[in-house]
């Protein structure tokens, strides 16, 4: 046989082998992160849409999630629904859509009622045999609406339902489908990164709403998940989920709508992110007969380091202000929505600046252009985690 023909034959066998090596990823379903006893309190609206059951008929939301997964067109892996893998054959890689935050707030504004819904989900990848998380792609979504009358619980439940199943401009399942098509889910990644610690300054704690002041760990989880989502969305990387009590073991619970309960272990990350929410501050900007403008500032510090080598890639402070106009007809206003907008905007901008590294942004948000070196260092970390 001519040498050229032999080379073609060998290349053909290699390509055929690569094609057959496409990983099967088995869909485990829709679930809730957290201890079972906390689910009703943490996810009251979604739980009405996907109640826990044991072998009964699937809810409308469960069916829609499964259809979303079945219609996905992923790259480099094959999604399997409606069946389990063969453990003996090593078919253990699993994917779940898990909800880890649901907040619904209602605020009177000049005769109307402003409603804000925040939902945070994760595409959670884990090994079914070892019950160890191998990857996580977090998503956060926010929807704002205004009603003429105070919304009932039924109306709020329907609004949340529309965010999963409706045609609003924000849709959880559409975002989830896009994510499945964009990322490559696999058994192992490069290096791993995780928010491992969240510290709260006194000025931050004092500005939190009562439900966070009474439960600071809930705010720590919110901040960690929001930062993780910003980094994952911007750089297309898996970010291990934040777990309370990182120093004493990374384990988290997930309960699925079909009542399966898993305790998942989170592997030790190669890179740690220590987030400090230093404080919040508001400053009057302008006041007129029609209303007043306030600037709400968020102040954080972020340290990115590699514990094994002791190398520090970033140890930098950041800040961002968000302007809010309060009309004269609004007698009182909660500060927290504006502080939250400022903080989430800061996470998004910082994640973008890891690549963009704009001098003007560094001067106004990080105190000087020396922050550009830290951002460049973190860009290298992001690339190692792809």
C-alpha cells in the first residue's frame, strides 16, 4: 500500500475514534439547592410550579425543562434524557438544572407597585457514581414590572411562571438552552476556580435589608453566586459553586422535584477568590421639584490566589456608583434595590474588564491604572480554567 494511502487510513481511524469518544451526559432533572427543610421558605413560588413528588406525574415546569434539554444542540457532548447511564460502562456524567436563589420584592411607587424578581440557577455537572461536582455554570436573571394594584400571591406566582414558561423578555429556560449550546460539558476541566470566602464590612452589613441582616450567610451566598455568574457568563468557564463553611468541607445538598435527594461534594479549587463586600454609600446628586437623584455606591475588594504556590494574581479594591431618580410623589424608598443594582453592575463590569482592560475604567473604578496588571493576571487564570 502506498505510504499516502496508509496515512489517510490511519487518520481516518483516529477521526473515527474521536467521533466515538463523544461523552454522554445524562440529564438528572430540575432541583433545588439547599437542605430539604429550607426549600419551602427559600423557593415558595417556583415550588408551586414544580412541587416535590415521589413517582407521581411530572409538573408542567419539569416537562418544559426536559423538553428544553432534549432540543438542545450541544457541541462536543451528547445530552441524554429519559434514561440512566450504565455505571458498569462508566456512563456517570450527569447534568441538572438547579435553583439556588429566588427573591420577589414589591415596592409602592407613586400609586403603582414595582415588582422585582431575581432568579439564580446553575447548570450543575456531577459524577453520579462519586457524587462529586465536576463543573457548574451559574446564571442570574432579573425581571422588573409595575402593577396598578398590589399583586396577590397568585399573580406573583403567575409572573414567576412566565419567567420559566412564558414569552417575557427574560426567560430562564431560553437562557439555559443557550448555555447548553455554548459551553462544552465534560468529565474534567482545566484548573478549577471558586469563590471560597465572602467577608462583610460593618458599612455593608448596616445597609443590608432585614432578611440579609438577620441571615448574613444568605447574603454571602448571594454575593458569591452573583460574582461567579458574572465570571462564568463573560468568560465561558465553569465556576465551582460557593459553599458555606468551606474550611470544614465542601458539601452541598440538592433535592429534585421527583424527591431524589443528593449530597454532592465540591472538589478543592486550584484558584481561590476571596471577596470582601466593604460597604455601601449613597450621596445626593440633584434635587428638583419633580424629584431627587441619588448615587448609590458599592465598594468591594477581590483577592485571587493560588494556595498551593502562594501566588497572588489580584488583591484589588473596586467601586461603582448607580444613579437612582426618586420622584417627589414617592414618600419613601428602600435603598437596597439601588445598592444591589450597583453591586451586580460592578461584578459584570469587572468581569468584562478582565479582558477589556480600559484605562479610563481602571482609573474611575479601581483607583488607578495599576489595576490593569491585576486584571491581566486574572485573565490568565480564566484561560487556565477553560
